[in-house]
């Protein structure tokens, strides 16, 4: 599956059955684990944790989780081709691996057992990485690249029949010059249409235009309005035969700019809403109440924060058994209320922003901007 908001929501909305879901995220980065045996050893450690966690379960669920561990181990050892994959996610239920995720960036090694797939690491990837298109344009040629989750691919190369020289020598004749100008415009129009089709099929978060200054600047002026809406910054100077490492470095830096800009804007909104309960929630209790009321528009979460809680028969979340019982019995405990908040936010199409520490959230593990 692709790491998109729609795909993650589909994963979370998978129907709950009598069988639990085992979720495993494995870092397979060759710089950290040079040999397959290295990351397989880490996988074995995760699966031992899974089997130990299953010891408290009823016999039927215990057997299913053990079958999941065996299926995941078999898949990694038998079907997985690392190539340039640095992060792997696997989801199994009743001994069947039903979904996999492969990305070109590392992930945190973690395993979870729950009624639904564990998607927090996917949300972290989605929040820190963007789908970026880069158009390298020259007067008679163009190359279009896609960048996502640390991976660059050339989407399409375009060449045009733009004339370079008059057969008599020079470009002096006015009619010939007009023909050349028309051919260049046609070439740019073709490139714009290819980019628009890419954006329609696989929406991009940002479009970067590069190439010789004159051609690149002229191309940006002729972009379709939809593409102008995602255009990032001014054109940058790059040769058509740009080195792959330089291209990836440029795109990685642009991606970091996008992340920093978005987070700065969201945190400014959160700060501006201080003291206004109708606009923001801070702390686990306030955010739980907002999620129960389906009011969360943006959820801020500190990765790794964990708070035990309960869920009422009505689906309402609470921090104590007594509070949950007031909404309807039977009540079941949940290992981590914050994981439940993230899942509810995914279902509600809320934006989720994950941080590595509590400093940005004034010491709280969670906060939220509210919809109404």
C-alpha cells in the first residue's frame, strides 16, 4: 500500500473480527543492518515480544497471534526483497499477512497487537514526508521527477521538435524565429499537460520548477492554475543531466522546508487559541473529550506518549473505568488512549502532527485545534 491519508484510513477502517491484528514495523536500512541476518535478528526480537504479549490472551486469540508471528517471519525471509527499501510494515491476522508497506526511509522497530492495525508510524511518515514533483525544463527537452518517502523516480522524459538552427545558418529570418517560438510554447504546453495529469492521478504537495533561468521562469508563467496552486518558490537552476544524489539532496531540503513551514503555522494557530476552549484542547482529558465530540481538526501528538484508558460500549473513550461506565457497559480497557485518539482522528479525516518531544506542546503529550 502507499502511505497516503486515504490508504491509512482504509487500513484503520478494516472490520474488527474475533481475530486480533499483529502489526510489525521493521527497519531494514542497509547502513544500519548491512546483512539480511542483521535485520532478521531484530525481527526475531520483535516477534518474541509479540508472543510474550499474547500469553495473557484467550486460547483462540493466542493461537492466532502466534500464527501471525510465524507468517510475518516467513514473509520477511521468503518474499521480501530489500533493494532500496529501508522501512517495512507488515499487518497480519489469523496467520495471514493481509497488508505490507515498503518505504525508502527508515522506521522505528516496533510491534503491536490490537483489534485494528497500528498506524501511528504511518502517520509519522505521512507528516514528515511529502509528494513532490520536479520539472526540469529546457527549450526543447524536459524531465519530470517524483519524490516521496525518500525515493526519487523519473516520471517521464519529454523531447520536442524545436529547431535549433536555421538550415542556412543563424536565426535571422523573422518567420523562422516565430516558428521556433511557437514550437517552444507547444513543448511547454505538453510538459504542463503531463504535470497536470500527474497531479490529477497522484496529487502532489509541491511542484518545483528547475532549469535554465529564462526557460524555467517562462514555464512557470504558463502553468495550469491547479499547478500554480502547489508551486513551491522560485525556479531553481539545475542542469538537465543533474546527478541523482544532488537531485535527492535538493528535494530533501525542500521537503524539510515544507514540514517546518506547516508546523510553524499550525503551532502559531495553537498558541493563538490559548485560553479559548472552543478553539483548542490541551492535555489528554481535554483532547479525549474533543475526540468523543468529533470536534478535532488537527491533532498534535508526542510520539511514544502512552496513557492507559477505557472504552465504553458506545465507543466513547475515558480515562477511568467509572467515567467509561457512565457512557455504557460493558467497559473494556485500552492499552493506550493516545493510540486510540490517533485512530479516531484518522477516521474523522483530521490532520495529525507528530513530534518527538513535549516542548512544542508546552509539556502536554497531546493537544488539538478544534473544528467548531
